[in-house]
């Protein structure tokens, strides 16, 4: 230990520029791996989620980007006509969220309402940690207590079984909600148009909607519901008819994509971009690793006299190997700690900004995907460490310990 | 007299991409404990190579080397390092100091690798630095010292473990007459006081002739 301490304090740390540049390069490599690992995991999570929805016979709606839309021009009857047609001819999955309400809570966080129908709930369920699942066959009247699921962040203020009286943003009237279940921490839904990003429901209320609820909801809700609606177990012909009904009533052109078209789309955009990210990350990683090795070799050249003198007076190569591994272990540890704090601070920042859609719960502030990415960084560090140390030793051994080195 | 070195080199080859050089062919050397030997010869004949082999720094040669009664082939890398630390002292040119360390740290460097039971040698530090007159420069860095002071520091490091064998590589090369005399006197005092064996490589014939035996290395014709 005293030999290791000697090398750290009296040899390596005295070469401030070299140590700092090695540390910086390794941090860049670590950060790159961390971001790539986390993004890829997030995309895979999103892909897994969409795979549940993108079944054979299902069509996912998408507003044609060329459609002109003037929210003020729509009438409730027009949107309701579309839903009437849907109710009579289709099974459909509907989920729409992001309706902000002012609901007092311990964290003073903005609360978002999400509305889910039974088919969507079956297709892409919300995992609960307490209570029961939602039910949808309630009769909609002014006295009803609508069963809801709430995020973990609201569970302290609104425990299981409690009721919430609130002006609902889509019904535009006061309703009573009954807490039926508490969502598991960090329950999320991925953004299907950007699979790596996701919304967390720790400060959300999930309301079950049925035909009656939709009928009583406002235009904004009905339109938003249509934009990502999923038509289940249907055919291309029926979908074309639906397209005409929407066009006739709303003047909007919708695209409905089959399972195959969706796969093609994902393959074209996401997997290609994933491939590009993976290749770019690998290339950058290799360049940074090469620079780190080069930097280490320069340091060897500058410190060869110091090493040789130590080898003269009793240091052995095996001891030197242990010292190098220990030294790089410390550098990697510093980087891992830095990454940990940056990530934890970034997660904590969401709490400070009261960004309800992104606040998360985790071990020391980090969620599962962060820990996974840190683990990948650790593995990459072990690989880089072995490469650098073995190359350094190879270089040192290439110049044999000899009096000649000092002459 | 106890024989401490029994070296028999058949051949030492230096290879480069284009050629190879063979030196010290069929070279033998026997040294008894307490002997003072100097090695002289032209540049390139293998003086430093011989010192490297004697000091267990170079083990890549054809031949056998028995040191303190043990065959060095039987020692692993860690044992070789341990012997370099405890049995052999290297007295090198004044440049062989680590610039980021103080003179004190440079001198005490071998203690870092000593077994914990050897730590009593810490006490010798005081006596050696007093005898060499370098107490005043202990906290200085090598670049703040004169050539003579640095030579004495290198000398102090070479003897702090009280080695049985001292290998000197041009110990007086960059010194003035006074400092050169001082170093050689200290070296021979070690020999007298502790029966330390001394082998010196030098270009300086005057220094060489002060040893009991002078070995002239010559290039094979």
C-alpha cells in the first residue's frame, strides 16, 4: 500500500497535465458509453412497449402532416360523429394525456391527467403497486366516484381509497375521483414518435374512460384521442371507410399504418438511427481509447527514468502492473463518481424544476436505466483499463531496465 | 575467500531489425567477497551490459550466473527485484535521481521496497547523510543541487541498504577532482568497514587503477 501511495502522490500526481488529460479523455469515453447505453436501453424499452400495441390486424392512426388544422373550426357534433362511427364499427384503444390540473400535493407539483379506455388498458397496462386495477363499466352521472390510478408522488396526499373532488379539464365540470390503485414508481409510457424519450407517471392521475365519458368530453379531448387511436383486429377496407368518415366530418386526412408498415417505419428510422448512433459511438469510443493509450504512452516516455530508477531499487514488473491497475482504477472510480453525481443532479433537477413528467424515484436518485448504463461504463472501463495497462507495460518492458536508460 | 560472483557468459546478443551484435562472448568472471574490481574498455564493448547482468537487470543472455551461491536462473522476477533491493547497491551518475522527489525521498527510495523488518535502516539515513555532508540539501529537489551534491545523493541511495555488492557506473564522470576523490574515498571506506564488494565501470584510468583488479574489455577481432 505504501508503494502504491508513493506512486500516486509522488510520481503520477506530480505530472498534473498528463494525469488531468488522461482523466479527461477517460471521462469522455465513459460519458459517451453512458449516454449510448442509456439511450439504447430506453429505445429498446420503447420498442418493447410498441411491440405490444403493434399486433397483426391493428392499425395505428396518425394525422397526415399535410392536413390543415384549425381547432376553432371543429364542432362537437363532428368529432362525436366520428366516435359514434368508431363505437359502432371498431374496437379501439385510446389513451391521451398531458391535461394539466391544479391538484394540491405535498411536492407542489403540477399534476397531469391521462385518460385511458379499456382496450388500451388491456393492451398496454399500467403496473400498480397497491390497490386494484381500473374498471370501466361505471355509469356516468354526477354522483359517481370515478375509479382512478395515481402516481407514487401523489399517494401520500391521496392514499388508497381516498376521494378527490376536482374540475375535470376534459369534462369541464366538477367530478369525484376515487383512488383505486397506486402506480408502481417510475411507470412510464414511451413516446412512439421518439422511442428513446418517455413520460413518467409519478405525478399523474389515470382515469378510465368509456363511451359515455367520451360523449361528455370536450372537443380537445376527442381530437387528441383520435390522433393516436389504435384500431384493433380490423381490415384495410374498414379502415379506408373510417378515413372517409373522418375526412367528411373533420376535413382531416389520417394515415392508418398496418403492423408491417409500422415495422418498416421503425426499421427505416429507428433501427437505422440506432445503427448510426452505435457506429458513431463505437468509432468515437475507439478514437478516445486510442488517444488515452497514446497519452499513456507519452506519459511512459516522460516517466521512464522514474520507473527505471524504481526498478533498480526493488520494484518488480508485477508490482508495477498492480500499481498501474490501481492507478487507472482510481481514475475510473473518479469518473464513475462524477457520472453518478451528474446523473443524480440531472434527475434531481427535474424535481427542482417541478417537471412532473420527468421526475423519477430511484436508488440515490438514479433509476434502473442509469444504474444499467453505469454498469456498462464499468465494463467498458475494465476493457479500456486492461488495454491501457498492458500496452504501458509492454512499452516499459520494451525498454529493458538498464543503466543505459539513465545515460 | 568466499566467492560471491561466478559468471559465465557464452554470448549476449543485441538484435535490431537489420542486424545483430554479439558481445561478451565466452566471458567469465569470478569475484570474491570484499574485492574491488574495475572494468574499463572502449565504448560499445559491453561494460554497461556486463553491469546490467551483474546487477540482475538483464537476464537475457546465454550462460550461467551464480550470485551469493544461488543460480540466478532459479530466481523469479520478484526475487530478482528483492535482491536488487537488499543485496545490490547501484551507484550511478548524478542524473539518476527522480526530479519530482526531494533529495531525501530519492535517498530513501530503496526503503520503500524493503521488508518491514528492514525498516531499522531508516536510522542509517541520519549517519549516511551526515557523513556525506548533504543534510542541508535533503529538502531540495535535484535540479536545485550542484553536480557534486547530486552525486553524493546517488551514492547515499546506493548504500542505504548496506548492500553486499556495489555496482558503480561511471560514478565520477561529471565530477570535479575534489568531489571525485570524496566519492571514491567513501566507496572504499564502505569496502573496508563492511567488506562490501565493489565493481566499477569507468573510463577514468586513474579511478580504475585505485581498484585491486582492473578488467580490460576488448572488442573481439
